[in-house]
């Protein structure tokens, strides 16, 4: 029983590493679920560590991300600057500043 628990714990640690690497590549948690489930099935019963049976989590994530079309990948946490500097977002920001300035000027005049 102890060896089964250690194998499960070992897969859980591998899964966390794989999910972080997938998120870094823009693969959403929900999108990754079937790939993780498939990896767990392939690993079960091998008697090997997840790294031996499936490879490094980073390599797994690269292979999964490579299978997905670009549209299926969502922005990762490292793409926040790109989102905030998008021209549409910048225009909305300037509009908000302009409206605020207008109301401040009207309030100061009254």
C-alpha cells in the first residue's frame, strides 16, 4: 500500500509541474484536462516514475501545446503586458482619463 501511495504522490507532483508548464504556454486548465487524464492512464500500471514513463513535465507541455492550434491557447500570465498595451485597451484608458478630466473641470468651475 505504501508504494502505491508514493506512486500517486509522485504523479501528483508531476501533474503540478506539467500544469504550470502548460499554463506558461497558454494552455488553459480545462483544455489540459484530457491530456493530463491520458498521461495518467499511460502512467498507471507501468511501475515507473511519471518522469520515466511520460518524460519531463516541460517536454510534455511543449508536446501538448504543439498539438493545439494557436486559437486554442489563451494568454498566459506572462502575456499581461501585451494585453495591457493592446491599442484597444489603451484607447479605453485614454477615454476614461478624458471623461474624468472633463468632470473634474466642470466640478472645479462650479
